């Protein structure tokens, strides 16, 4: 196949082999490896170990994963089927605490079971299959819509800065934060994209830079602490980031370092846009402080990517995976139903009203 990552499926179902198929993102950019996962423990590990990552892609993977768990349940009795389905759902839900798409997708799958309890188990399994596919296809449509809305906020030749990876590799197609860039590129726009490396797991350097460069987009990797200088140079006209959860007041939780980028953007007067499918907007959470923040293992900071350990043995390490940008720092939140602007307590409600 081509080296253009846009030609690959990030996450997919191989129903004939009862497998979740993902691109192993821990091997990128040096190796393009597809994993075919049939065991629930392997699917759980794939989500936890970031072999599949990005809130939308995690949601699709979880939906396919719980469908495969249901497919393997051999009983004609609904109560027994549901008990085992619920156990599989809860198990997958325990893999990552912050990305709301994980729980959103699993809850959608559970509703299929509960809303069809009078049907034969075989039919319920078929409906679960259809819902998992629907979740993936919806993600593609949602990302396309976000890209089209985001594209009206920028112009040909603009410099764009992004943090982490919220592109094709984080979704079923196009991405969220990178969707305007990919779709604009297809239409002939020429952007200059600066990708924060995104410590400590380097999703910007390894993933965003890889997919943008492979798609033929002008891409420059910068260390996280270079963002201020790049903005000061006048090279950035807009900032696009994704998110793992947005609170009802517009506080947006994303990969660690996003908050700092938002603060810098405010100082330099650069618009800071959050690209958020409505599936990542959690109206049950009032503010960013209420969003659970995953803390990951210390070795990601002290040892990963290095031939030798780069910090003293026994030193304490604080390794939160996420932070949140305060709503007052966010110029707009771009969803598949339109662009929300402050005050977000009102505009996000209006966005959700469009879904009804």
C-alpha cells in the first residue's frame, strides 16, 4: 500500500475472523503494523497501551470490542446473555478514565441490548454488529463536518499549530483538529503546520507529523517549549486542538500541554479552536475540575524513547495524561452541528438542541 496514512483504516472490524483490526500506533512512524485482536484482554490492552488512541477511535474500538464479546456469548437466555455482556462492557470501560467517547460508545451498545430484550439473542447480536458499524460510519461523517466548519475559519497559506494527534490516526477518518487541514489540502489549500512534539509520548512528532507529511502537507515538528517562539515569530494564524472531554461550561480537556498552548495563544492574540464531536461533550460535568484526569506510569517520562534512563532512580514523577483549557481561553468549539462561541453554557446547549 501507499505510505499515505490516509489510505489506511485506523480501526476496523473483521467480522469473518471475529477480530478488531487496528493500526498499532506505538510502532509509528517507523513501522506500519496492523493488529488483529480477538481476545478481550488484548483489546483492553490495546486501548490502555495506546495502540489505539484518540477519543473517537477509542470509542469505535470499544464498540467493536464489546460486539465481539457479545458475539462469543453462547446462551439463548437473555438474563445470562446480559450479565455476561455487562461484564464485558465494564471491563473495557476500565481501560481509560478520561476519554468520554469510550463510555459513550459502550453505553450506546448497551442500549441496543436493553431495548431489544424481547428479541432472540442472535438478532440482538446482529443489531450490535450494526450499531458498531454505525458508530464508525458516524465518526467519519462527524469528522468531515468538523473539517468543513473549521475550514471557514482559516485561509490558504495560513500557519496552523496543533498539539498531540487529533487527526486520521485518532479517528475513523480525517480527524478532528486536523480535519480542516486534510480537507483543505484536498481542495488545494496550502497550509504550514507546526506540530508540538507532545511530551512524554510524542504523539505530535510520531503521529501528527507522520500523517500530515505522508499526505503531502508542509509540516514542521517543534518541541513543546518552542510554541511561544513560533507564535512570537508570527508564523501561526490559528491553533486547532482536539479534546477528550468538554465540560458543560466549555472547559476542554485534552492531552497534557494543551492548557499552556491556550494561555500562549491568548497572550499573542491567536485564535484557539477546540474541535469536539458532540460525543466528547459531557453536559453532565459542570466544569473542567470535575473531569477525571488519568495519571500514567512514571517510566513514560524517565525511560521511554531513551537508550538509558534519563532521570535518577527513585526520583518522584508526576505524569498526568491530560489537562484542560479554561473556557475563557477558547475562541470557539467546532462541532459537527456548527461552531459554538462564548458563553459556552448557552451555545453548547444550542448545539445539542440541533441533535434532536
